[in-house]
C-alpha cells in the first residue's frame, strides 16, 4: 500500500498511466456524479461512489488479483484497514469476473489510514483492504473515487509494447 497527498503523487509512482489516473482524480469535485467512467477501456476505469461509512464489524475485507486500486476521498473522510493478503483466511473464493476475493477479518488491522480529500491510497493485489470505515466518532456520507488499473496494462507499458 502506498499513501500520499494528491499534490505529490509523482513522488511515489511515475509514467503516463499514473499521470492519467491522477489527472482524472484531480478533475473531480463534490458535484461529480456517481458513475463508472472508462479512462482506457477495461484497462483503466474510475468509479465515483457515495455511501455511509460503517464499523469494522459491518465492513468487507477484500483483495484483487488483476487490478490495482487508487482510492481517494472527494467529500469527507473514510478509514481503510490494511492486512497482508497472504496471511488471511479466505471467506469467499476468488471471483474472476469481479476480480475480488473476500477474507475473514481477524483482530486489529496491522495498518489503518484515514483517507481525507487531497490524499490517496494505492492498493496492490497483496494488499487486502477494508474500505468504507468510520474515521472518527460517527458515520458520515463519503464521496470517493476508485481508479482501477489492470496490472497487465502496466506491464505492457513497462516493456515498451503499449502505444
């Protein structure tokens, strides 16, 4: 997991795919509609969503295999709990259609981050995560964006075969 400020994203990752993703994130505001938007077909897309935050006992612990997530809050703050996926017990086996595997939550998260507007978290396949959690004393409505980047897309770019 990588955590940072949107203004400093290029201190953590580099390249045209990352630049397009962060440009999209920075174009959003409170008036942005909840929707899924293709940035580069199914290789990179964004989901803007709004929901009420919840407690950890209501949360869902998940990881992905094909996509990297960039999660950033647009309005209000949510907490994301992080666990190394390799040490978890599978609750629901991997679903390739939705690129998700769900895990049993056991104990406290080894790491927690409050994602405020102006910050981001990048989550890789080894990063099991439980987003949408209450950050603070009481639930609130969060508007956030999740950018999904296909790992194979990044690999092609790194090999120089993506035009």
